[in-house]
C-alpha cells in the first residue's frame, strides 16, 4: 500500500486535499478553517509535483505542506474570520410572517394571553397594550411566544 502511495504521490496528495476541503465545507461548515488550509496546501503540492515543479518525494511533500499550510493560515485567517463574523443575526421568515388575526382578549408585554395556531397554544406579547378585537400581525417569533402589533401600525 505504501509503495502505491509513493508511486502516485501527487495524485494521492490531490485526493487527500479534495477530501479535506469537502470535510471542511460539507461536514464542518467552514467553522475551523484548519482543514481548509491543509486541503489547499495538499492540493497545491500535488499539482506542483504533477507538473514537475516540485520533486515527487515524501520529504518534499512534508515540507511543502508545512510551509504552504502555515502561509495560507497567515494570509487567509483574518479575511476568513471577518467573513465568518459578518453573517450577523437574521430573522427567519416563515409562515408566521404573513399571519394576521383578531385578538379575542387584551394583549400586553406580560404574555398572559394565548392563541391557538397549528395545534400549539402560543403566548401573545406586544410592546404596546392592545385591546380585544384589534386585528394584529405577527412581527417576531420566539420559543412558544408570538410578538404581535396592530395591523397598520
């Protein structure tokens, strides 16, 4: 097995690089970056060996991957970290976004009123007190809680 790998070292490195990249993106969701740097360095080393720019030996593969992984981490760490942090919190749009109904009882920010929707009794809350009979729309969802405001507000 080891003979096969050393005979086909550039191809083995490229396959390992692609597997590391797939693992980082598909399994880890770009959360660690370590496999990204390693995968890119394995892929680059394999390509450089395949086109005979680098010698096709295990020692060259070791040093090339060590240096390339460190260089990629140094160059790409901050931009990737900044990209990862810039996603921010976004409200999820769902069926609740268009839900409107008429209140059967008064609602305030204490959540004492409930509303049955989709087989679940939801607590209703509002930043402004709303009287029974007011038509409302759902503006925010939390676990077991619907925040509502008067339609047209």
